[in-house]
C-alpha cells in the first residue's frame, strides 16, 4: 500500500536575510579596513622606485620635530619610546616570529645616523629590515 503525500515541500528560500548578512559584512570590513593603519604618524617618506614584497610585522617610526629632537614610535603607537627602549620593544614583539622583519618609517629630514641606529638593532639581533619609502 503506497502512501502519497498531499503537500509538497517548498523548494524556495527567502533571500532577504542573506542580503542583510552580506550588507552587514560589507559594512564591517569597510570600517575595520580604515582602522588598520601601520603608520599612524604623519611622516614625509622619501621617494623610491623600488618596492619590497615582504611584509614586516613590526614597524618603527622616527619623527623629526625640527630642533634635533627625534621620537621613536613602535607599531605606530602615539606614545614615544626612548632610543634605549626601542631594541627591547622590537625583540619582545619579534621573539615568536619565524622570519623576523621590521620596517623603518622615517621623515625625509631624519639624519641617516638615526636610521643606521635602527639598522644596527636589526643586525645585532639577526633581523631583516625594510626602509619604507613612497613610490615615485
């Protein structure tokens, strides 16, 4: 004895809730992408034609205040770190990295001496270093 169904299941699916979810995800990603800024300080970077494809996990910004005063900011933090504490901060942040790399962001007017000091930190700790520039 065969039992037949009198009502068939609906094969339609309401898409209005799916579009709401996609719209909310779009807004979420737009808002979070504007918050991610590796260089929070306003720096005038030197121009260069060469670009590096490697990604650094830590950044050090060197800000020139015009009166032979320079401040160091690790990972775009607005709170400056003294030169003596920069190395400790970098070592702490890169200790778990497999390929430790950090980038140096500096104003155009920062003397090479300050930049070489950051490069010496990389050499002492066997890190790779990237000097950030603006594309020409």
